[in-house]
């Protein structure tokens, strides 16, 4: 069941609820790939990945989503309530805040503009919910590539915070900042 569709220069990007039964092998391959080092599951076996995503599926405040490009699986994103996350200890969570994680499928043949298009799609998907006023992310400070993509769509770094296993750039993107930072793609 598609929850969101966005058309761009690459094609149709869609977001749907992750079906752990159908997508476990795909998900395992993505999160254990060396390029997914910041996801924190490089050494995970299938059982651990299943357990991690079964816990998300059971949590009413955390959702996992599969993204596709023209029907082909391309990315994983998660949305969560930061008030019910460790982040709540690091900043005053505002009404309308939604947390987000993003993993674009590792590939040996990168396609220019893919990660930017995915990032725009995920933010547009989150902001399609009128309750969401600000997106919160906490990427590892060593992940320079995602810092660039975050800035492209309007995220502003607030401060560094210490989370389990990483020092993170606590960053925020408002609806207004997203609208100002994004223009129609060519």
C-alpha cells in the first residue's frame, strides 16, 4: 500500500510501510553493507535485523517505511516521535516535531541526484502530514555526505549531542526552511 508518491526527474518515488516478512532479505543486505556503517548493524544477522524491525513495528511511536523508484526498492526511512526517544533528553521537544532516519540502498553504480531526490521525497512525505511542523535528525558527525544532503533541504545544525554509539549533529528542518531550500527539479 503506497502511502506517498512524488514524481521527479528520476521517476516516481514512492513510500510504503515496510513489510518485514517480505523485505527482510533486502533490508538485511542494505543495513549490513559496508557503506551503511552509520546504520550500526554491519555485523547483524537476519535474526537481529528481524528483531530490530519487529520492535519498530510494535512501537506505535516509530514507523519503518520502504521507498521505491519506479517500483524498485531504493531506500529505507523511519519516522518517530522524538518525545519518546532518547533525543528528548537533549532538547525541548516541540509539538509537531517528527524524527527521521534515512538509508539509501548501497549501490556499485551510483546515479547522480538519487540521494537528493530521496531526501526531498522523504521530507515532502513527512510534511504531507499537517501535524508535522519540524523534522529532527541526529546523524553521526562523521557522516559528512548526509550533512551535505541535510543542508540542501533546509536542515540547520543546532548542536552536537552524545547518543549511544555516536556523537550526533542534532539538526532541525522546518516546513518554511524546506520550502525555501527546495525548488522544482529540472
